[in-house]
C-alpha cells in the first residue's frame, strides 16, 4: 500500500499559500494590523515571528515524546515564551529604533495563535525536520501577508516604500491608512480580493468538471 | 506617569480602546462577536482575567525587579495568565455550567488573547502603580466588552441585510471594525 | 479480575511529569540566560549611543555626558552602570563641553499624546533659567499632524521657555495654550490642528521640570565643573 508522505516542498508551500495564516486562516491578527504601518516594520515582525515559529516547533517536536499531555499547552507556551524573549533581546541589540517601532508587539508574539496552533496541531506529532519546514512555510506566509498590508498602507499613507519616497513632495498622504481604521480597511479589502479570486477559481473548476462529465 | 485614575479609565475605555485603537484582542473580537448572547459573557470573562492578570503582573514585577530577574518577565507573566484562565474555567464549571458550555472553546482561548498579556505588558512599560494598574485593567476590559457588544449588535443586524456574498464573513467584519475604529477616533483627547 | 487496573487511563506518573517539566524549565532557562548575556553588551552600547545622540541634539555645546539621579530627598547621585532609578528619583543628564564646563542639563519627560505616550528629551539652561529646546525620543503620533512638533517653525519658536525654580515647584507652570493665545514667556503656543500632541509636549516638560528643577537648584555650583 503506497503511503504518500507529504513532500518537504508541499509542507513548505502549505503554510505559504493554502493555509496562509493571514489571508486564509485569519489568525494572529493583532500584530498584523498593529505593526504594518510601514514595509520595514512588517518585514521585521514577519522575520521575528518566523524565527520564533521555527525554533519553537523544532524544540517542541524534539521533545514531543517527553511532554506530558496533561500540561502540554502550558509547556508549549513556556517554550514559545523562551524564544520570544530571545528575539526581544536580539532586536534590542540590533536596532533600538526598530525595537521602539515594534513596541509591545514583539513580546505579544507569544500569544500569536498561529504558533500555538501549529505546535498543537503539527509539531507535537511530527519529527523535527518536517515540523520546522512547515513552520518555515507558515512564517513566510505570515510575512507575505504582513508585507502585503504594510506596503499598501505605507504607499497610500506616507507615499514611501521601505523609506524611499515614491511620489515626490506634492503627494498628499491618505493619513487614515497608517491609523488603526486604515489597518482594518486594508485587511478587509485584501480578504475581499482573495474571496473574489477564490470564487473565480471555483467557478472555473466547476465549468471544467461539468465539461468533462458531459462527454 | 502622572495620569489620574479617571484619565486612565476613560482612555482605556474609549480614546485608546484596546480593540479598536490598540489592536489587542482581535481574535475573539472577530471570532466571538457573531451573537450578542455570547459576546457579552465573553467580554466579562476576559475582563475578569485581565484584572487577575494585572494584579499578578504587578506583584510579579515587584518581585522580579527586586531580584534583578527582568529577563524572566515574559515567561512568568504568561504562566500566570495561563493559570488564571485555568482558575476561571474551574470556577465557571462549578458555579455556572450553562455559561461554561456556552463559551466552550473560547474560554481557554482567553490565554492567547493579546489583550490580557497586553494589559500586563503595558502597565509595566508605563510604570503604573497599583491603583493605576487596576483601573487600566478594568477600563481595558470594559473597552473590550464595549467593542465586542457593538460589533455583535451590528453583525446580528447585518445577517438580515443583502450583503454581496464575496464580502461576507471576515472581510465584512473587518470593514465594520474599521468604521467603528474611525468613530472611536472621535474620542481622542477625551481623557485630557 | 485484574482488568480493572488496565482500564485506568494512561496517566503520566507524577514523578515522570515533574522530571520532564523540570528538564524543560532548565532548557528554557538556559536559552534565555544565554540570549540575555550574549546580547547584554550590545544592548547597553545601543542604549548609550541613543542617549548620547539625544542629549547632544538638545545640548549642542556638550561633548560629554554625566548621568545623575535627582533623589526624592534632594540629594544628587551619579548613575552606576545599568542602575535602576530609585522610587521618586528623576534621571537627568549633565552635558559638559570640551573645557569641562556645564553646557546644559537634559531630562526626559513623557505625557499622553493622541495615540500612546510621547516621550521627549528637553534641555534646561541653569544660568538663564530657560528650557532651550526639546527633541522627540519616541512618539506614535499621526504622521503629518502630530509629528509636526519637530518641524513646525512657529512651534519651535516657543523655545527658549522660561522655567525658574521657586521653592518646591516652578515659579510658573509650563502650559500649552491654544494656538495664537500665548501671552507669557512660560507658555507654549500649540500647533493649530495638532493641539493634543502640542499639549503632550507641554505637559511632559512641566511634569519633569516641576520635580527636577527645585532639586537641582541647590546643587548648581557643584555641577558647574565636570567631576
């Protein structure tokens, strides 16, 4: 009996696309809306979260046979908190300006539902390497989602992209985009775009499937 | 900080609403705000956990700074919060099983609610004293409940409206949240 | 029948649980401490550079800085490496020029702005009793509106500001007033349309100055020369 083991590439892509944490699962929204006022902040948050995701899933997967199931959630949280503390200090050592910009949301990575969800659903049952690959995919998917928001908000709200001015001095920035309501609107708009795109894909598949059946 | 207790409360409730201005507690905000009957108890439960977390965080912080163990802050906060949620779960199960069942999976999810950890982290960063921390937690929880209730009320009405199916679901909730957030921006400066 | 013992759920014995949890706690503790120690010097260096940059910006003549705590009992104390502020103490920076003479005093203030707190560093000239200027340390104010406090010429023209210590307080409270209604040299004229952020700057300066300046006044002689 041939058992299709999920290939490494599929593990990776699942997090990036099919189960993209921002656009598909709509998880871990707090940092997504809070720090995406600029492309740089979005990218840094994405990298930090990916680091925590990969390391926590790796360690949890390594220890999965040992962790008693009665206290598994608490254990996962402690491990995740450990790596978040590490990231917290590393960012401070790299750039205090970035640390101030990201603010409390670095430490709030701990309660990012994605990480705990991945640990519970995946890392606790899979060997380290596939677990970490999947985590890496999720992290990259999360970063892509963050970037999508951050870039749009920065371009519309400040006229720059990654700090480079795009429109010259005459540009009147759409200030609400870098304020809280803008975050909600832009994410809502992205989800709308995704839903519409998904609907078109379904319709195409249904048309093709219907065509075949008629033969 | 020299903020008065009243200022802190008003700010946390309205001008700097935890959900609509500070982006804390979004997962339950988008997930539980479908019906008013679940939204309000969820808000109250979360407020209670926030209060407990705030008190414990204050005590923990004093302990950690005395022994210069600041790097253990995050871990100790989150462990305390997880324990507080366990406690609330056990209390609810014993004294109000109907509510316990109604809240279901969302009760343990309060542990991963950014708002709860957010209260602890913000009050530490702003160096609030005991009374200020307490007010901050209560105000923040009340603000969270307010946002949740507002959202639930509107979403219940929306179920009867003719919304294009492409926009239904989370996209619509987010647009709604954006409008609410825009409205709450009008409270800026209220706390003085 | 002995089936009864086999029907019991598969519970982890308490000792195994404690042992595993202890191991995990040890691993996590080790990782955290390693990260903390490994980054400590880099973080301290970053903080020192940030402080220096901020102080040199508001006290341009300064070439070196000495950090002090102005304690609640009125005494001054130099800040040791990584030392935390005692309760009720105000931290300030004394900037000295090349000749070792006092160029100015800088201190941090914070107040609630439009979104979150606005943290500023302001400089005080002890000879002329004036707040000579300020720079923003951290702010999340609305771009294009609140962040005009650093660039608006009319707002910057408010400084230097009079701030004379008088007993346990200032002779006049530093206040932000509505745009174009400034009548006294110790008032700050707000930016039209950015009143809340302007008020935050005024409040931040006033709150710190009220506590700090009276404590500084008796020690000015000893601060004049670099120790």
